[in-house]
C-alpha cells in the first residue's frame, strides 16, 4: 500500500520550514519527531488536556487533532518560539516562575501558550475570561490556582509595559 | 466451582484508541461544492471540516480512508442572513459563531451561550456541523439545534435540499437558525443533563416554544410545546413551570451509562426546573 | 531559589521518559482482554507476525523460566495473562515492532479466543455465597504483627487481605456509652491520570539489564527485576527519569519487567509507553465501603470506635495490602482520642481494574467516612461540629495508643485556622452551608531508611545524590536549601543528580510524603558529614595557625588565616583537584512495641473548611469557598508547600464532585477515555480558594520539618460533603456527591439542645 504524502511549507517559530509528510501524520508527531519540538507534549491524545497546545496563526490549536498537512501556509508557534531570540524569558514565563505555577511541567508549555494568546487578544481580561481560556488545559499536579495567579500577574506586568 | 452446563466462547480483543492507528488517508481538496459532492460519492469517503471529530474517530483505526478536505471551499464559512434564517456555513468555527454580531442580533442568546461550550482551542477549530454529525452524547449542539429546529442545507447529488437538523444527508453546506428566535441554554448540570429552550414571538405573543434536553439518551426532534402558543410574555412567565413539567415528563429513558448518574425521577424533575427557568428568561427578554 | 529544572520546564526543553531513546530502539504495544473474566483458549498471532516490521511477540508462554508475578506483599499479577484474565483491559499479548505505529497496528490484528467465565463486578458480588473465585483458593495465612495488630492472607474467598488492629477494650467502652451510632459510607474510585503516562525503555544485556523509566521506585524495581529474571541486583541498572506527575500511578513495579522481557526476546532495546486510556486500565484508586460504629458519652466525649474499611482491590493486589493496612491502622480512627479502637480492613477482589497506591493511601476513604460521621454525630447530639471535634482531638505530645508516635501537630490550631477563615462563627448566608473536616494520615513510612550522598567539588559547588524521585515537587530546591545552609555555599551551586541505581544511594521509594522530612534529613546529615571532613581537612592542612577551624559563607577560617574552598583543595590535593564526599542516613527504626513494626515518622493532618451553595430545586452543588491548611512542621519552601496543598485539595474536590470511574454491570470500565472521564478544569475551582501552611515545628526533619504531599487530599471531600449536609439537611453518605442525593436524600435527624 503506497503511503500518500504531501509537501508542505510553513512558518515554525519564526523560521520557514519545508518537508514532505504522510497525509495521515498528525501535527503533534511532525513537530516532535521531525522538528524536535519536545515541548509539544502528548497527553490524552483526545484534545482534552491541552498539553499539545500550539498557536496556529496566533490562535490556540490542538496538535493531536490536526493533520500535519493542515500546517501548510500557516504560522505555527510552539513553546520553543516564545522566548526571545537571546533566550530571554517571555513575561508570562517569568510570572509562572514567580508564582511557582509549575510542578511537573507537563502542562506548562500549553498553559503558557494559552496565556500568551489570551493576553495578546485581551490585555486586560476579567476573571471569568481568564478561567474560561485557561480551562483549555488541565493541570493535574496543582489544579490550576497558581497558574491563574501567574496569568493575572503577567497581564499586569505586560500592561505596565514590562 | 459448580459445574456449568453451558460455556460461552467468544473472540476479540479490546479496541484501543491511538493516533498510531490512523490508517493511510487519501486527501482530496475540492475547489467547489460540486467537486466535493462528487468526491464524497466514493465508497467510504468522509468529509472533514475542522477535523476535530474526524481525526478523533480515525484514532480507532480501520481501513484506508478518502478524506474530502472542505477547508478552503469558497463561501462555506460565511455567516449571513438568508430570508428568515441566519445561515451558518458548515465551515464557520464555533468561535466565529460566538463572535458574530449578526447572529447575536438575529438569534439573541445563542452566540452568548456558545462561548462556554468546549474550550477555546476546540472552538477555534471545530464546527457546529461537525459536532452535529458526530453527535456524541454530552454535546451541546443536538439539544440546542433541536430547540431551534435548525435546518441543514445539504447538497445531495445534484440537488440542494433543506433537511431537519437530526437527518443530514450528502454534504452539509450550512445550518439555518430561524431569525428572530430567542434562545436560552443551561449546561450547569453536565454531564447528566443539558437543556435548551427557544421561542418565537410575533407581536409579543408566542408563535412557538420548543424545549430539548441532552442526557444519557439520544436527542430526537423537539415538538412545539403544547399550550404555549398565543401567550404573551407575562403569561408565558406565569405558565413556565407548568409547561416545563409537562415537557419533562416526555423525556426518554437513558440508553447509556454515565457514572453516578442520578435516576429518571431526578432527571425529569431537574429538567423541568431548568426548562422553567429558561422559559421565564425567554419571556422576560 | 535555584530553579534550573523549572527553567527547562518553562522553555519546553525538559526531558521526560518519552523523550529518551536509544539507537536501534524498538516499540511495544499491548493487546488487552475485552472480557472481565475469561480463560484464554487460543491466541492467533499469524496476522501480527505477517507484518515484516514486527520483530517479536510475547504471550504468557514466554514467562516460562521467570518468576513472573508482581505485587507488594502479595504477588499475584503476571507480567502477561497466564491462562486466564481477571479484568477487562488486562494485557495478554505484547507486540514489538520497528516503530510505534506498526506495533499498534500489529497488536490490533492479534486474535484471541476466550471461554467466558462469570464476572465478579462488585464487592457484593465477590462476597456472595456462590461467588466465582478469581483465584484458586489457597489456605489462609495468619500474620501476627506488633501489639494489637494482625493480618490474614486469603481469609475467605475473594478476600485478598484482612487486617485488624485493636487498642484498649472496645466492649467495655461500648457498654458504658451514652450513645452508639452506626453509619456506612461509600467512596468512589478515581484514576490518577497524570498528564504523562507510564513509559519505560529497557535494554537486555545478556547477564545484565538497564532500564530507563518514570517509575518512582527505582530500587524496589531493581530488586523486583532481579527476582523476576534471576539476576543479581548489582547487574541491573535503573534510571528513574523525572516524571510528569504520578499521584501513585507510577509507584511500585509496573510494566518495566515486561519491557525488559521484550528486549530480551527482541534482542534490542524496547520502549513500552502507555496511553491515557491504558493508564485508566492499569491502576486505580480503591473504592470503599466504610462502616463505623462509634460510642459517645452522654456529654459528647468520644469513647470507642469499631470501623470496617472494605476496599475494592480490583483483580490484582498491586499495593492493596499496604493501602489497606495503612488506611485501617492510621486513618480509620481519625485524629481523635479514643479509649478503645477496633479497626478492621479488608481488600476484596473483583474482576475490575486493579486498585493500588493512590495519593492518600487509604486515608481519603477513611477520612471521608470518619469526618462525615463525626459531623453527623455532632448534629444528632446538638453540638457545634467544630467544638465537638476540638473536645476530642489529640493534643500535641499525646499518642493515639501505646507504641505509636505522639501527635506532632497542634490539631486545634489547624481546625481553628480554617474555621476562622471560613467565618464559622457567623451563620452562613441563606442557601449556603459550611463544613469542616480534619484528615489524618501518617507520614514517613514504615521502617524507613533513606540514604543520601553529597559531593563537594573543588570550586565549592555540590552534587546531591538521593533517591527521591523528581515529580515536580521541588525537591531540587529543598535539597539545595539544605546543603547550602550547612556548607555556607550558594543554593545556585547545588544540583540534585539524576537517579541512577548504580550511583544513587538506596532509597525505599518516593512515598508517604517522605521528601522533606526523611530524605531531607538524610541529605542534611550527608552535608554535615562533608562539612566535618572539610573542617578536618583544614585542620590538617592549615598548620600556620592554631585553634578551631570555622566554616562561614564558603570560607575556611583558622585564627587569622582565611582560605576559600578552592584554595583549601589546592593546598590539600594539588591543582589536579579532588572532591569531598559525605554520606548521611535517616532511619525510622524497627520498634517491637509498635503495632506495625515501627512508629510512623510523623503525622500528616490536614484541615479543610468549605462553603457551598445548593440549588434547592435541582440539588446542584457549587463550592463557593474552600480553605485548606496543612502543617509543614517547618516550611523549607513555602511556595512548594502551597503548590502541593493546592494540588491535593483539587484532587479532593475532584473526588467529591467531578471524577469517578464507572464500571458496567460486568465490571468493564465504561468511561475509560479522556472525554468520558470528567476531570476538573479551572472552571471547577472555587471562586475563593485559600491555602494556609502551618508551621507547628514538631516534625523530625530539619528545623522541625515534615513531609508534604498527601495532606490536602484527605480532608477536602469530607469538608465539602459536610457543607452539603449542612446546606440541605440531608445525610450525605456517598461520593461523588450527586444532586439526586442532595435533593432526595434521607433527611438528617438533628437533636436540638446546646451546641
């Protein structure tokens, strides 16, 4: 049986990449196996836990529910693309560190990306909006309360221009 | 151990779900709806809108599939007014629906409710049509669309037909929600119960009122609630409890297991309570 | 505080078990039984073997020559099903292929024929007179333990274990009771579901073996592998990789031995990684039925309790024996003073997913029942639930019974802290209810021994070798703090080394919240040993001055001579350098007067207060406010304590309201998928959620520290249930709380009178 493949080109964390993929391959496996994006984590494999969250043209997406070919022509942002070019942490990452909003770290990349997308769209979100957005990822170690604190702190900092 | 007169033999292994089991996929990309319909005639071909449902289903394995990728079909993601309906293109994502100002005005209550369904990732990828076709037991779409008596615009062969929401055929191109309908939804008792209510009022009087519920049972077509027609707002509010109770008594028995699931007495009671509140909310609007 | 691992976690570059690979590594997939109870008639591998990417296949037949059973105390679980299966989901065949996808597809093509046996889906079914037996009956075995304690293996059909503890004279106490109350409570069953599933890579080397895995018991695993494969322990090397959560799912040997067997068969390294769905089929928490008969004096003093903790152990023992004994012995009596106690625990076998270690180890089950009944008793007698508890709580220094560690927390203070925060004195607003609970468990394990090594390099930086698994609890911070303090160096210079059984000194496993207390103590002593050796070295080498040698802020001082650590090393060892190594030990010794062979290391109480609102028309419950307090003894890392408390509290909330495994009438898991099994998200967190880290300073660790990790989960479900009962005036006796029970439940019988 011949495995159908397609050639795709997309922007991955700010750099253009081109590759040929089997059509059945999912984005999560392409990013992890071919591009070494180990921060795109495989959790529930059902679109529920948010560990595989990536941004697709700036909007939160689910890498375990997308075909790799869906990335063609789009801008994919993983956790690896969030820190500055010199490796400086994003203000959200700083806030997570200060609020100790991570334990095992499995949910962290997804949570950080969700927060980044939220604050990009809505720099001053109310509590209900923060909870609603961040409910797109599960934190089994801490439950999420510390993550909410981190997002509030990051929002404050970013509004203040830090 | 006491001897058995009859032994039962069986075969099989536990089916496991995994993305490793996704079969080879032949992807077809139609440029027009006509092409899409033609491609879907292939035996076993499936249509993929956002992909949330299709990819989840493919993880159960199976033979090689032909997938008709609808993304990119021109005009199928539009949200527009068509006569007495708001037409949601089959490729309009949940999030697009939530944000649509036109829909907000034309079907008050629907877009606002829809913002709390699933989560922001799924809402940005999935579509109403997609989850309607998947029709998983705990989804909000079936009762919502039942209450609204939404129609599906489907392309079947060479014809474009208008079908009830629960009976899609061919290629679903759009979902029609009746304009000027008030909508309300209560999902606070998930996963045991979700209740939707929709009403059409003309000159301040009820033309029709419909209630629908999702639970551990299949959601069927919703009938107009008897006794609601002709009531004005205040009368509707007064009769809300009575109408809701009568409707709740028609709820079917469960057909699948939900853990720690309360029994039918509670379910009918709670459905009546939620429905009464929703009807009162519609009456006030 | 140093946060090297945290930076990597934030950047997404932190390596977990799934990120580990070896050249030539193959992939395994498991074939599982769809039937809860069946004999294997035939296995047809022909379809699977016809795939050219399949390298090896294993069935029960391949266990010949091994000691193939796993389990703690009772070993009854084969690596692959031997002749029959005892739960739907039990692994029967393992397929090894060149890539994960091929392995999964080949596994899906294995065909098995079965002869069905009657399922035993519930404890009631298992204990019925004509119940089918899951195992061929062996003669019961009796095990006397310390004073008042004894246990039986297989005392009756389908009862794996029975444990009994008695202190004092219950008959006497019951005879003079003013009131006797008997209540039965039902406790649900959750799945751990850490984000990261179990994953192991094994490499068979002929006379040696090497395993990389996210199991948090690497030394137990090494010993088990040695036994199973008849290899010397010294020939087996286990690398315990940092894990993405555990909560008990990654405790005790799991699939690692099977993975090693597959490597042997395939003559190549093999990875066996489970999915979430498979995790749900591997291990669960114990569901329980708890019956408490409590004698109270006429004026509200607790006299005696007879308790039965009946646990649904599922098909295989796993750690059920230990969960049973711990839950029964230490949690069933609760944090109270009794004249007499008789506690009975049983593990019942059912043809369902095996139950085993789950955060709290039998404590949550016992605490839910105990704290519900205490509340119910208080109401029935007309006492305020907080005042009633305070009257009967153990005081600091008071041992619950002879031979046990005295209470080392101020329980009244903890209860007051949460009661005050929830506003207990003022009546709750209309439609709302309030509840408190005090959870109780031991910490520090039995007969525990932890070893640690600290290695000081020439430049004054240090490596800590300790077997405490990295689950994100912040142990690298705690270790760094301790060593930095003792040696006067900067925390950023201290690193916790990866766990490698070849290099790391032995530890009995990351359990019982041993982290800060026991292991911290071992690390501290190791650092102190290094300090002594440093000072002795300086005394030897610095001979141009006399007098005592001091170490302050990383500088050696003797008389008017000061030397940096590097300078000292250079003098002592020449520029080629060396290192100073110190070892340390913390022990919880065997004690014949202790009922379970040793006293517990410390007590782990937790305190919770909840305010809930109940919709009087639907019975829907919402937690409006939750306050949880834990006693850390001394908080070495405040933020870490808070994180652990919050996480445990949310698990308790999940138990009360959200999560529950559902089994169908034959015992098959009915909601074994991520979408079917509801889990709490941020939307389920109470709008007001506070944690308090108390520091009563009475623990055995550095500065009176205790472990933290399992506290918070103990009391939260009970507090929420108590609040629900308060709000709706109904006897709540089962979890998860259901709106039906709240709406239509049995009305509470309150006696009026003074509170």
